[in-house]
């Protein structure tokens, strides 16, 4: 111990001789020795230089302050400042819901329209069946009139039972004693029955009778043009369609068919 006391006194005198501040305190040095030595061992790996404890302390304080400010800013973000992907996702969800609603509405509309058409066809079919049944009972009784045969033939045309339609319409034309314009309708219906069964020559005969009895019968002129086309009589068909357009200039059926015939004849250099 005397030797240590002499050594300490020698060091203090040397410090005083050099002129350095005498801030050496034995108790603090003893208490903080471990901390100073541990901080002095910290090195900067990027540059390979030793970092002083005071600089490490400053860096720690700066890093801690920056992190606290970043956390504060993130917590203070308003709802309107959400990241772009979040906003896009929300908009996409909204659009997806609207599109699904649109698809569902369209599907329901299509199903409703289809259901309406089916119900309407069923009701029409039932009405035709009932009318045909009643009319058939009168005809089988043997006391049917020309008008009843005509009605029965018209019902069979609507039901697309063309053979029975032709038979009843022929009887109606033979028994007819009424107005000539009404007889023209019978011949037009009979011609349509023949046309539907591919009897084109017979249909032409009936359509010509119809337009002879009623020259202003536009539908009969259109049907005559169609029947003549089926017989490859394009010139005759053009004449029928032109007559129909004279009677009804806005007749799209005749106009379209006439233009089609002219195009075909033009390609064949027969126009």
C-alpha cells in the first residue's frame, strides 16, 4: 500500500507538470471502467476504424429520434392518405360488385323476357287447339260453311299443319260466294300453303289469282315474287317486287329481295 500511494502521488505530480486537467476520479473510473472498455471495443465495420463511445452515443440518440418521428408520422396518417394499392383494391371491389349486379339484372331480364315469350306461345297454342277442336266438330258434322273452312285452314297454317290447311282452303275457295277481295285472301293463303310444302308451281297459280282479284294486294305480290324466285324465274320475280314497290314504296321485303336479285344478275352479266 505505501508503494501504491507513492505511485499515485507520482502520477498526479506528472499530470500537474504536463498541464492536463486533473479530472481523474478514482471512484468514477472504477465504476465506469467496464462501460468505457465495452464501448471502446465498438468498431465501424464499413470503414474498419474505431468509433469512440461518445460518437456511438450520439448515433444512438439520432437513430432513436428518427425512428420515433417515423412512428409518429405513420400513426398520424389520415384515412385519405392510404397507400395507392389499398385505394385501388377498394375501387376494384366496388366495381366488381356493380358489375355483378349488372350481370344479375341482365340475366333476370333475359329470363323474364324468355318466360314471357314461352307463356305467350303456350297460350296461343292452346287457343289454336281449342279453336281447331270446335271447328273440326262442325266440319265433321257436315254443315260447315266456306267461312268456317277458311277459318279452319287459317288455323292449320298458324299451327304449320300445311296439308290439312291446303285441304280446307281448297274447299273454302270452291264454296265461296262472298266478296271477291275476301276470295283473294283465300287464294293467297292457299298459295302460301303450297309454297310451304315446296309446291312452287301451284303456289304461283294461287298468288296470281289473288292479285287478279285484288290488284292492290301487296302481300300477294311479295309472295308471288318469292314463288317465282323458287322457280328461278328472276325476271318474273323482279316484276312482282317492282309492282309491290309501286303499291307500297316503303316495302322493305320487296326492296331487299329486288336488290338481291339485281346483284346476282349483275354478277352473271344477265341484268
